[in-house]
C-alpha cells in the first residue's frame, strides 16, 4: 500500500466552458450531420467576447469549436488568437484539413484535431487522403496537440499500430477515443477495452474505458461525467447565444436557456453518452500551475 501523505495534495483546475459555433463544413463524414449555413464572423466574435467577459482569463479553459469546421472562418480564429495572446486559455477543435495554414500567426491557441487513425483506410468515413492524415499526425506530434478519434470499424491491430506510431514519435499530447455515438439513448454499438490497448502515457485514464465498457454492457452509466461537476456549453449562432449544461450530441431542445448565469441541476438525462467530458478535469490543459496560491496567514 502507498504511504498516506498528509496534508493531501490538492490540485486546482480551470473552469471549463465549451463554445460551439454554428457553422458549415468542408467534409462530409458519414457519421456526422452538417448543414449549409452562412456565418457572420464579426457578429460571432462579438458573441465570443460577451461570453469571455463573464470569466477570468487565468481560471478558465475555453474549448471553441463549430458544429461544422471552425478553420473555415479565419476571422474567428484570428479573434481567438488575439484573446489567447491576452492571456485567455483557448483550445480549438478542428478537422485538420486547413493545416498548416490555420496555424500561421496563431501561436497562442491550443489545438485538438479529429482523426480516426494514421491511415487513409481508418479515415475512410472522414474522406481524408493519406497526405491529409499525415499532416494532422505530424502537427499533433510537433505541437503536442490532442487527437480525437471516433472508434467505429477500425481493427484492434490498426488501433494499436496507431498507438505504436505515436509512441515511436514521442507524442506528448492526448489520444482520445470516442465511440461512434448512439443517439437518443440507444445502445452503444462499439466497445474498446483499455486492457487490449498498447500502454501509452497519452491515452485517456483506464477509468474512462471502464465507464465506456459498463455503458456498452448494461446500457446504463454508473458515474458522473466531468461536464456535470465542471462544465457548461454555449451555443453561438452569429449574435444569438444559448446555454446548456451538457455537451452531448442529442441534448433535448428544451434544456437550452437564454444567455445569462450558469444553472446547476440535481439530475441530468444522460443516456448512453460517453466522450471526452468523462475525464476532462484530469487533462493537463485543465490544471492551474501549482504555487500560485499561498495559504492565508492567520
Ligand atoms: C461535429 S465535429 C466538429 C468539429 C470538427 N469539424 C471536427 O471534425 O473535429 C466534433 C467531433 O465530433 C465527432 N463526431 C462527429 N460525429 C460523430 C458520431 N456520430 N459519433 C461520435 N463522434 C462524432 C467528430 O469526429 C469530431 O471529433
Ligand atoms: S469534419 Fe467534423 S463537422 Fe465536418 S462532417 Fe466531419 S465530423 Fe462533421
Ligand atoms: S449527457 Fe454526456 S456530456 Fe452530458 S452530462 Fe451526461 S455524460 Fe456528460
């Protein structure tokens, strides 16, 4: 048994806020639905500022993404870069098709890229070429960007080859697998066990996979996701901002509310959702560096 250390080490984490911008996409991933939409980038930036204003830069991590592809909107990325240069902690989720151009002049942003493996075959549902996949993986290794992979029909051998490739390149980011989501509380159709994966520092904690396996086997969840303990979503459509507690794909419409204060709930209709929110608080980007706060003198 490990020796008991007293007082226990406490870790401070950032407040997590996810901003999802209504947008169009240049890909047609077979598992995703996108809409044709026109985005007013100036109005969107004003909405982003209205949200930022309610928080303190050092204490909050914003994940900004689109329900289409955010890199199609350079004025929004430039605006986020300006805010990040002022000290805001901002990560951006992208499909990686605008690499490397989307990085230029945006060195203060942190990145998360979606990619379903290291080969074009594994990415057939995303329609990516091998060249595009290589560019995403190279960038992730270079920038310690996080990778988000939808697990659908890739074989375990392919998944482990991907892990081995990243290990061999000394990848220091985070490779996050999420199941092809079953909407409206339907059962999950895919399962991935931590024990079957080649060990690597950059994998999600084993507890994440335990929860996934449990939901797959029983159709029920037995744990509370980090979005409940520390998370809130903003949905931005030009100058309209709505809010919702959770970051699931099929949040019932009536659970959204107008822009204002966050609301807390004593229950939430979670269904079979399982994704990165499950272990969000443990991500390195969520940690506030230690030593900033000293004990008060009495
Ligand atoms: C809707 S996309 C938007 C951001 C950006 N276009 C991208 O692909 O990263 C957000 C994330 O959801 C994932 N996704 C889309 N459809 C999904 C599904 N049916 N099940 C699980 N994940 C899905 C995507 O791969 C991506 O990582
Ligand atoms: S790139 Fe993202 S938004 Fe576009 S179709 Fe694929 S998953 Fe959907
Ligand atoms: S539905 Fe999913 S994201 Fe939303 S609170 Fe429940 S587990 Fe978390």
